[in-house]
């Protein structure tokens, strides 16, 4: 399948995957190599702490979403969608990011920018040419937006619409958070920051 110039963005994501698979240096040595992480830096204090136990008022989602390796594929896609990237970078707009982990992203039946209906209607050339690129970008945008809840804190049982308009809620079953109506497990909360939270989920909402 050809995507034209559109593939430039997914290629960046592939680079993230490769980077995530390499052995990392101890985090302390990485911090020391950047002068921006001073002893008084709120970002440094936050990263070195536990996201389950604290919320930093000096850090926002866009500061931390790229630091969790097991959601590197999805976090890379959030930076490709302007409406999502701008929201996560805006301290005045809260959000709950429902980030599928890398194993979920790799096991998708179709790529995030593909739609079965496009193939049914247009065949194998669905994503060729400028119209195909536009179609692919629209699909990718909807995929990412279905995983962004424009609210945080997000109360249990409260039905909300994601940025793409699909209605979801969460509930606790046997001590485990589940995103409904698809019963998708929240495996962990990666980060809690001033404008929201990043939840790692074991399935796709698309």
C-alpha cells in the first residue's frame, strides 16, 4: 500500500519503537547530561517521583507522554495530530489519555490510518494519491481522538464523549478499572500531571 508523503509521520513512530527496544542508560545519567534538569526543576522532581502518588503542578501531559516506553507507538501518533497535540500542550485544558500499549498497537487488525470501508469502496488504491493521503490522515485523527477524554479528573461511572465523539465510561470490576462499553482493562496509570492523566490500556477503543 502506498501513502505518499503521509508515511513520513508513521516512520517517525517506527524510530520511536526502535529506540524503545534498545537498552537505556540509567536515568540519572541521562538527567545529568541535560542542564535543563536542575535540582529545582519540577519536571525532574516529577519524573523521579511516583505518578501514582503525586501530581506536579509544574508539568503537563505533553512533557511526559513520550517518556513511557511501552506506549511509544501511540504517544508518537498523538504528536502527529495537531488538535490532540495542542490540547495536551495546553495547561488550561485537562484530558485523560487512554494510551494502548505497544503490544496492542502491533496487534491491530488494520493500521490506525486504515478503514475497512475504504478498502471495500475503493479497493487496494484507497490510500494512493492526494485524496488517499487525506483519507488516511482523517482515519488516523479519528483513531487517536477516540482515545482522548477531554476531562480530568474523570469520575467512575460518568459517561463522557472522547474528542472523536464516541461515548465511554469506566467502572471498577474485581478491583480493576475497565473502560466501557468495550470492557477494556486499564493496566496502569503512567502519569498524573497538572492538566490530566495518562492511563495505559490493554485494548483499542477504535
